[in-house]
C-alpha cells in the first residue's frame, strides 16, 4: 500500500507531528510505503507565520499554492491520499474537485474545528475564490474521515461522511511523567504568540493564584497578560525528554486551558494507537473508478 500524506504545516507545528509523523515508523514497519508532502519548509513557515505576519500572507500563499497543486496532481501514483487538517491554509474554490479527480481514495483527518474558520481567510478581491464550505465538501467526498473527538465526528457525519473517532494521542514511550513532582503546584500552557489571545479570558484568575506558579511555553514575553509568570521558549527537544526524566516539572491543566469544543486534548496511549490508526485507514476505504 502506498500512502501520500498531505500535511498542512511542517513538523514544527503540533498537528502533523501528532496526527501523522508519530505513526510513520509503525506504518513503514508493517509494509506501508509512506510519502509526506508539505507545501512549506520549516524555515518558510517560521518566517511567514505568527502575529507579526503583516504583508506576508501573499508570500505564504505564493509558496503554498503551486506546491500543493503539484502534489495533488501526483496523487494518482498512490493508493490512498491522507489529507491532514485541510488541503491548503486558504480554502480555494476547486481544490476539492481537483483532489477527488486525482486521488484513488481519500482519508480526511482533522482534530481542530477547521470547518468553522479557515486558518487563513482570503480578503479583498481574493475572497471571490474562497470556498468557505470546503471542509464540508471534502468530508462528504472522502472515503473515510478520522475525527479527533466525538463532536468533530458528529460534524463529519452530518456532512455525509463515514467518520471514525480517532483521538490525538501521545507516545508514552517518549513522553514520560516526572519521577517526582515539583514542590510547588504548577500550571503549564503550551502555544505560540498568535494563540496567546485565548489566555485573556482566564488571565485574571491565573494572576490571582497565590499558591501556584504559571509557566507559558512558546509565549511572547512582551505580550504576557500578567507579570508573575515564567515564559519559556518552545522546542521539540525541550518538550520530549529522555525516558524517566521530568517534563520541566509542568502539570498540564487541559480542562482549563483547552477552552473550546474543537480543541485537541492528548490522551496518553502507546502502540495500540498506532494499530488503531492503521485499522482506521483501512476500514471501509474503497477505491472509486478512475476517470
């Protein structure tokens, strides 16, 4: 079996790491030939995204669009095309039809509420080519949809999709709790400068805590909503420590900081999740007749 994974972002972003990359070794060990295609390099993504991206959206899409079109045109060489999150960060008219024309079978995977809002909205005259209903269309035309939570699975089913609930998981062989917890109760948040806006509704509550510490990983220190916090840069090497080592002493309060229904929460599962990933892709995926 040959599978083309169309990831929306490079692995510096969380979603391709947890929805695709961490399963590749398992899939390859079981005879699946995996090709990962992203429309941007890590360097381009770092330069062209974030809260200071004024005047950069054009260049983002200038890099993303022609590469993604070429990747879709090559999709006929594969048994399955796995679309992670979205075809492109802007929902351009005709993208779903082009993908359906070239792909033998499509598995669409999402663990964020990208059906409500595209990652990048097209503005001005460009909104004439925007397809705000693109996610519903790809759900309806995919052979299988993998949804990160039960609510997203219900959204896919309402769009006419054959949906499987497949939660976002972490590899317990790599992510290991600290052998001993910190002396002080700590609340950890991981994000980036552009997502710090979601901290504002709870900033007063967190700032009022007298018996706890707050650590913001990946935040912009200059834009932190209050002063008595620790801000640390994010890196994959710092997030994943050696087995048995502490994960920087952080205790993550997911229920408080993942504040909306479409957000991903990471259950801790190991090899069983990889097997479920393979079965989920194989379940009921049938090849349509080639044009």
